[in-house]
């Protein structure tokens, strides 16, 4: 059983449902899909910015799990293929985007989520994580501890030694609206806003998102 924690933002609910549908449509094994919202820690630009780091705690610090932003993503590959990349030598495995600078100074334009798109090192690393919930770096990550930690330190995985961060193939977190190619993507990620928002309806890769929405809605 694959445990997939999916970021849920009520103001972006259609994106969450399209993503979940795309996961199910392409999965070859059973997937336990768990929505993850604010959980009393609504800091950051969306409801799950901080709560993603509670995944090991929710797993009782056992086994492994996958976290995905979900609400602004589309799964094109088989999540089982992602799960097979798990390496217990690492605390977490992510797609590393070296020297990445956003093309979008404002994100979620024209919606209730509209905000400045903050630049920082390791941006979007934590948007898709294959997490080793048993690794010691997660042992102190409880709700009371997380509320004390700076948000950007968490998003940059500063609590994890560099050698504890493994690298996943770029296809598993393809930033298609930041100029990364749509072709060959196993997971597409719209960092500034999903094609379900009017300002981004024609964003790169949007045809696949709209097709997935139509398939979901029948």
C-alpha cells in the first residue's frame, strides 16, 4: 500500500480533485490517499505549507510516504514507479531544481489566493517528497515543534543534512509553467496557478489538465 499525502487547499479544490483522479487513473497498485490541510498551522501561501512536515508524525514515524502539493499538480505516471525509487539511506528524496528562478512574481492571479511569489533557495524541493518516516531527522517533528520553526527553513529542508536529501528524476516534479518541458513529465506542476484558474487556463501543459478534468467529471 502506498501512502500518498496530498495538499488540500479549499480555494483550489478543483485542482486537488483533478490530481487525485489522475493518480487513481494511472496507479497500478492500491494507493491510500490522505488529504492534508492546515491542521491548526495555517502559515504560508496555502493551507498545507507547514503541515506537510507532519507526514512522518502522522505515519507514527514508521515506513515511508509520499507528499505532493497535489492541488496544483497532475499525475501522468504511475505512482508505484515513484515509490520504487525509495532509498532508505536518505531522510527525504526530492526533485532538486538548481539555480531555479521563478518567472512569476505574483502567483494565483485573480483569485483569493493571490500573493507575492517569494524567491528562496531550494524553492519547490518540498512540493514533492518521498519521505523516510523512520529517519531520525523527523523524530522531533510534532505539531508543537513545527509551530516554532521558520516556514522558509522548513521549505528549504534546513533541518536535514545535505547528505540526507536524495535526488529524484526531474520528471517527477516538472515545473511546466517555469519553462521546464511538458514532454516526458510523470508529474506536471503549475507553480503560479492551475489551468483551472482563468489567468492560467492556457498555461503550458494545460490541455492535459483540462482533459483530466473532463475525464473526472464524466
